[in-house]
C-alpha cells in the first residue's frame, strides 16, 4: 500500500473515531438550559429508583446490581450515547434474557456476558450497523413489546404472591409452580401490597401523569410494612453503602466460549432496544435526531463498564426516556443527572432502601408491564393487514415461549417471507393484443394466429420467476412469442435462469422467442447466465416492440406462413 493510501486510511480511521466521541456541540447544548435538565434528571431518577431495584431483583443478581447498572451504565451512556434524551439502565426486556443465563452460568457468567456484549456493541458501532434498525417492521416491534410485557408481568408473580422463586428458567413453568406454592401456603399480605402499589400507579398515571406515583406507592408500602410489623412482607435486604471497587475477578477465560451465544443475544437485544428507544424519543420531540452508530458505541462502553462494578447488562429504557422527554429535558445533562442522583441514593439512603418489600417492587413492575401495552396501537396494527396481524401475534408468542432474540429473528424472517410473497404477487405476465398497423384485416388475423406477445410487468426474481416459467411454456401452438420486457422492474440470477429455461423449451418446440425493451441494468444479469446470448442469436433481441413484431413477420414470411410483402411495401 502506498504512503498516500496509508495516510488516507489513517485519516479515515481518525475521522470515524472522532464521530463516535462527544463533541463540543454536546457541551453547548448542556449549557443551554441546565436548570430545566437538572429538574428533569431528578424526576427521572425518582421514577427509575424502584425500576432499577426491581429489575435487579428480577435478574437474579439482586437490587444492588440494578442500582450499579443504573448509575454506571446510565452515566456513560448519557455522555457517549447518540441521543440527547436517552436514559439507560436495567430494563425488563434484558431481565428476561438474563434469568436463564443466571440459571446456567451463575452471576459471574452474567457479568462476563455483559462485558462481551459491550465489546460487540462497540464493534457494531465501528461497522456502522446502526442504520439497519430502520428495517425492523413495526409489527415485529409491537409484538416484541407485547411479549416482553407479558414476560415481565409473569416474572413478578413469585414476589407478588410472597413465595420463594421456584427453580426453572421458563417463565411459564416458574409462574405455575409459584401459584401452586401459594395455593399451599397463601401469603395475602404480599398480594395486598403488590396489588395496592400497582393500582396506585395505574390510577395515578391517569389522574396526574407528572407525579411519580411509583415512588409514593413504594414509600407508603414500606411504611405500612414497618409500622404494622408485617413479617410476611419480605424486604430487599442489606445493600452496600456505595459502589464496589471495579474488578475483573468474575472473568474466567476458559468459559468465554460457552458464553459467546448468550453474549450475542444480549448484544442484539441491547442494540435493538436502545435504538428503538432513541427513535421513540426522536418522535416525541421536534428537531431531535439520534446518531444510531454513536448510540451503539455509548451502550457498548456502558456495558463494558457496568460488569466491573457488579452491574447487569443495560440498554436504553423506553419508559424512563419518555419521562425524561415529558419533563422537559433538552440535553444529555438530564440523563447524567439521573445517574448522579441514583449514586447519591446508593451512598446515603441504602439502609432505607433495604427495607422496601419485594412485593411492593413486584407491584411496580406489574404496573410497568401493563402500561407497556398500547391497546390502540395493537388494534391498529392487527387491523392493517392480515400479514401484520400474523407477524405481531407470532412475535409476541415467540417472545413469551422462546427467547427474545429468536423471537425478533423469527418475526423478521416471517415478515420478509410475507413481504416477498406480496411483491411476487405484483409480478404479472399479460398477453397483449398485436398492433394492427398497416396490415389488412386478413393479414392481421393471420399474424395473430401465429404470433403471441406477452408483457412481463414487475419484478422477475426468485420468488416469482417459476410461475412465469409455467405460464410461458404452456403457451398454445404458435410460431413466434414476443416478450415485452420494458416494464421488468428488477431481475436476479434466478429470474434470468428461469427466462433462459423457458426460451430453450419454447425453441425445442419450434417456437421462436423474440425480446424487446431489455433495460441496460438487466443485461448484465441475463448475460451472466447465458440468456442474453441465446436471445441475441439471429437477431432475437430488439430495442422496441414494433421492431420485434416486424422481425416476427419476417420470420413467418421465410417460413412460408405469410406471403412476401411487395417490394414497394417493403
């Protein structure tokens, strides 16, 4: 490689790295209205506290892991992420993925998976893959969200019923076992606290959406449990007064191979949920647009750092981001403030937080799951088309019964297959009447008897090509077939091969095939499979349909089917 090429490559790499790092414009926006952002960050922190605690408990690593994630990952994603309004931390969707990982590999395995996923996210940012989020169909997103809401709700059943979490990594099995255990030894205190907290949150959100009823309900439940000495209301338990020192002691190099698949799943989910959340934030504001690659980079750094402090993998959080936008945040200072406030709570109020009943946190997450379901949006999606309804239901059921990443992949595959089917159905092979021109009625009738013209309309590709083969090769006994190809919108190798096959079969029957209007972009595909050479033989490839019809008439003359034109007419 020459010196000039090396210099250009180095300049390109530096420019790419610079585009992923914070810029001076970020600082300018943070200085624009700091008071407003600080107030928004404080509000989000109040809303995020019970969620961070609850998702930490649900993940299996404990409330302290949820707080560490919210503080460390929330701060780094706020500074390095691609959205000014995104709030990151532990989420319900990630919790769903982490539960089976904890069961198979233990807490250390989860921390290692988070670190590996962070590295993968940074690599995805460097490869500029963020733009592909826009290709995820809306029914897949809606079904994914509905499935997550169901899983989050079911995960809270053991704590809401006040029973120990049964063994198992399938949420439906665990839920059923928890119900059986509750039936043997009912704990109505836990049920009452969970239902009361959820009811206050849901009713309060309708009455005064700006008031953080989740915190008020949790405080009230904690006070009641302490004042009435409700032993059946099991508390969170002791929490460390501060973040642990960063450490890599959890990392076992020998186990990284077995953790690769879970890490890919976590990275895929973190990318999907973070970019989806950032897109939601863009839609709630005017003039805001996130940088998807930088968002992946920020989430990558956040997930590399969080495990060092005992935190679980993090993503952009749609609910907290929505609160951030609604409370007037205008820059990333708000999200950073949210992390800072939670850090203060960790250092100052850990003894008080430790007394919160687990049932109260279960109530918070039950209400969160219910609020995730947008009934109007689901109805609209289900009524749009039958395909959209199928994709939505399939993705939701797969999310509930299988794995989140597999559910999204399945939804994308089915959506792609249905879309290909819809596109393939748009392709048509229409028989066109012959232009009479200057021919007499008798001559035109004779031409129509021996010449048939077809117009190929739409895409000629693998999903539709074989139908054309059947229609073309079943043509009645004629002498010449004219293919009008000016309206072929796209063609792939399969389409070109099928066309070649059809031409060869017709030729073996003694039928001459002429083509007209082949576009320049399609000639390369036809030539690569040998179809163009077949059509070029003896002048069978024509620029216009009239030229092809004239060639067809000449062929019939030579065959003695038509009388030769007088010299003057010729």
